[in-house]
C-alpha cells in the first residue's frame, strides 16, 4: 500500500465478527494497517468468508493483544453472544 493512501499510518486492531470485520477490511483497503488477533474471537467462520473478510490483514497471536491495543489508533469489536 502506498504511503500516500488516505489512512496510511493508522493502526486498526480487528477483534470483530461480521459486520465489524468487514468495516476493518474497508479501513485496510483505504490504507490503514489492520491486524486481526488470532484466537480472540470465538465462533466458527466459513473459510471462504474469512478469506474475503480478512484479505489484506496481518494476523497476530493472542499473546500480543495488550501490545497491539496500546499502539492501536482504532479498535473494532462486536458484542459476543
């Protein structure tokens, strides 16, 4: 992604399920760095949907969550049932 992208330099931590997950994807498409934290959100997701929702996102292990939250400009989270 270009350094001149609209949201370049913005760090987004994605802890969401749909539809928040799509919102994080859109922010990434606009140039933000989006990190999805693996193992934080429960629930089975169809692999094809996950591939679409998470395209362009980095994935970090759950043990990095505190560090990512401290550095994040935006955190996207959805309520868990």
